[in-house]
C-alpha cells in the first residue's frame, strides 16, 4: 500500500498536473508555422544536448524568436526519422508548428510530442508500472525485466 501511495504522489499526480498545464496552454494558444534557424547547444550528463531556436510570425506581421525549453541529444531514431521525413514524406525539416500565447508571443513552444508530452507521459508510465509492481500478480510479469537488468549490470561491471 505504501508503494502505491508513493507512486501516486511521486509520479501520477505530477504527470497529471503537468498535463493540465499543457492543456491550459494549448487552449489559450494560437498556432503558427515556424522555422528552425539555429540550435542552442549545451553540455548534458549524457553528452552534448541541443534545443531548436525557432522563428515565427504572428498574424499582424511581427516576428518572434524563441529557444525551445526541452534540450535533447541526437539519437539514431532521430536520424532515421529525419531521413524518412525528408526523403519519403518530402517534409521540410526546418518547418515546425508553433503554439504561442496571443497575449505574449514570447511564450511559445514547438507543437510536437517530444517537446510537449514526452516527460509527463514517462512520469505517468513509471507511476503505472510502480503501481502494477505492488500487486503480486503483476510482479511476476516484471521479474524477467529485472533479471535482464541485473544480468546486463553484472556484464557491464565485469
């Protein structure tokens, strides 16, 4: 019971609150097409990370530039996805959808799953897995995963 309470307080509640903030932002925001003009790079724990610097125009013609809040590192999945989008879907990879606050266009975000919903989804998923692990019936389902992680950890430490 303590594990369930801990999962709800540490993972489920924050992810739901985060989701409510995202929903509120989406409801009051307008949409525009932006162009990635640069990347802001920095050093993260797993190496170099970057965030797109996006430029967009509001309907009255004013131009705004913002740096996305979420920094990511390039993975092989991103590279394959970019190649697929560029050569098969014929998409311009520098064009992105932007959500912005009409009252303060500097408050803008790239309208993509990775930038808006990825972290709350991961928190929610971890909370659900923790709750399921608290029940003995589901604990047996997780044991092969934990055994694999133990073997992998011992292999890496050798």
